[in-house]
């Protein structure tokens, strides 16, 4: 599952900028290794894309669910569901997670959250049961075929359920849009609140694009402020 939404042109520039920033980093080889690890879904690692365009500030956060809720399987207990609900509540509290330069007078105008931890995986019946009186032999054949398919699916599920449980990956994506009436005064974003809320997150890889600067950096619990 990937996070999809309409981005401003500056946000679209993040992809090409990430490659440029990596090329000029004197730890190029190490950073390439980290970037490849992120693509491979690394627990403890998250990404944050930041784009400022006129008075609009956009933050795009993506993290393995393990960092946020402590698991990546479908919730199967009251405690699991509570963990997901609590994580959603915290992620929606943008002011607690991100501290913006107060002089910029930024206010949250939009927030969207995506994950598949509580998605309803509906199994639609492929047999829509046509008119039984028209072709009874076809209907019976379809029912028998479906029963066989169901049995095979049950056997496969039984054999692989434990494997999928151990190896399933799930990501959480959050997209925030702020309006900053004095955007020229916006010079920093502090994510100490995020690290406090989700301590399993060890590192956030950041890509920043503004009308006057663009660069990449890494934040951690001991280095929580993005400055420009």
C-alpha cells in the first residue's frame, strides 16, 4: 500500500532532490545503504518530506507500523485495537508532534491518515447465483467448483497463516497541510513530540524543499529540530 494524494509542484520535486542530496553527501556510500534499507522496510526508521510553497506547508510522514503501534499484523485482541486507536489519536494531534516556528502563525488545515491495520478484507462471493431455473446444471457446477476452491483456500491459509503473521509488513502514512500566514518567518520544525509519542522510532530521514533552500538530514531523539 502506498500513500496517494495530490501534491503541490514543490512536493513533487522531492524525488529528484533526494538523489541530488545523496550524491553530494561525503558519506555517499553509507547513505545509499541506509536508503536501500528504508526501501526494504526498516523498523526504527521513518521518512518525513517537508515542502513549503507560498503560505502552505506540507508534511508527508511514512513509517513502518511497528514504530507506531508495536506490531504489523491485523489486530486480533482488545489490546491490539486499543493500540491502533491510540496511535491514530496521537497522529492526528499535529500540534503535539510538530512544533513550528511560532512567529509563522501556522494552523493545521488538513490531515489524512492511511494504514491497513484495520482494513476490512472482504471476500466477495464470485458466484452471484444466476437464475436457478434457467441452467440448474451450471449453477450446481459453479457451487461445487466454489466449494472446492474454498477448501483449497482454507488448506493454504492454514499452512501459511503463521508464516504471513511473522513476515507481514505494514506502513502508516500521515499527510498534514498547514496554512502559515507569516510563512517567511517559518525557520524550523521540532519533532521532539513525535519521538516522545513513538519511542520505537529511532531515526527520521527528512527531505526539505522551500522556495529558498532544499536539503536532506536525519533527526533522532537527541537531535529533533529541522532548521533552514
